C-alpha cells in the first residue's frame, strides 16, 4: 500500500459523498411520476392521487406521494427491491424490461 | 534446439497462458454472477476477474492484459449475456483497463490503488452507458457505484498484491 493508493481512495470517497449530499438535499419533493419505456415517456401521473399502474411487465404503485415497484417479471427483481422514491429526479429502473419510473 | 524453435515455443507457451487465464476469468465471472449484489444498486459486482488484468499489467504484459480482458468480455457476453450487457461490459472493461495501464506507469501507486481506480472508472463508464440506454436518472446511483467500485477494486488489488508477491518469490526460487 502506497501513499497514492490512499489518495485515490480518499478522493473517490470525498467526491462520492459530496455527490450524494448534493443529490439528496438539492432535490425537492416531486409532483408527478413519469413512466418511461425505451427512454420515451409513455404515462404521466400526479403523485397526490394514489393508484396502481399496470404495465406490460411491471406493476408500479403511487401511495402517499411515494412511488414503488410492486412487482415485475424480470429475473433480477432489482426494481422491486429498490424501495420507495418521492424526490424530484429520483427513479426506479427495471433494466431487463427497459422501464423507468421517474419523479418530476 | 535452435533459437527460432525456442522463440516459437515461447510464443505457444504464452498463448496457452492467455487461454488459461481467460478461462479462469470466465469461471470467476460466472461464479460471481451467482451472487447478486443488485439490491444495493444495479450492476454491482466485486469484479474478481479483474485480478487477472492486474497480474498481467504488473507483470509488464500490457498486450496480454488487453487480449485476455477483451476475450473474457466477448466470451462471457456470448455465453451468459446479451448484446446490451456486452455494451455495458465493453465500455467499463476498456475504460478501466486503459486507466489501470496508465496509472500503473506511475510509481506512486501500488496494485491496490491501480485496481481501485480501475473499479471506479468501470462503474462510472457503465453509469454513462446506462444514462444513454435508459435515461439520465441513473446518475442518481453514481455515488453508490463510485464507492462500491473503489471498495471492490481495492479488495481485488489486495488479492492481486498477494498473488504478485507469491509469483515474485516463486521466480526467485527457480
Ligand atoms: Zn425489474
């Protein structure tokens, strides 16, 4: 282990931490949910109305201003495990189905 | 044995070593794909196969590192992946390898720092590709991907350092 190694690790940690703080605090609560497929917006819903959104391969839920992926037929289930999102710019990605839920 | 014969024998030996290392990479990659860290953020892996690239770079075999890494990426995409995963793996693999080769030329860094930097750039490159494929929202994962990249890269670097030490002492015995 040399001095340079420690510098690399420290710089990366610092940059990541700053990015995380900026991403987290700079974002106000969102107002709408954009549902995108293949990078095109296919639906738009206001966050203040609770509903369930059924897509071809995924089911998303809007509840109390937050959005989460209820179920998906993808193999990795990353989207389902991603949890809730509510802040502007946050998103849940289902890479296998090319679906993205984004808050605006 | 003539010098020419010895030379071609050496070439064959090298080729066999590259083939062997590629096979080792594929097996490590496959075993790793069975363990899923995807619940943290999409695409998180330890990248143990990258230790082979570290070993080759630090044995001053840059050509070998390039050959084995590209063969590994193409073959694992053919065997286990899809065209999309190939684009992800190639972007991450080539950028991180290039960065590691450049950084290994500097004396200030050991294999640990080189590997950690490679890991970070690998994840950042994949993040950029992800943004092109599914949208800029994926940059939300960048901090997590950077930290996981530096940690897993450093881990791979520590492992590679142990193997390199072993290789050096073996060579001294011979
Ligand atoms: Zn999914």
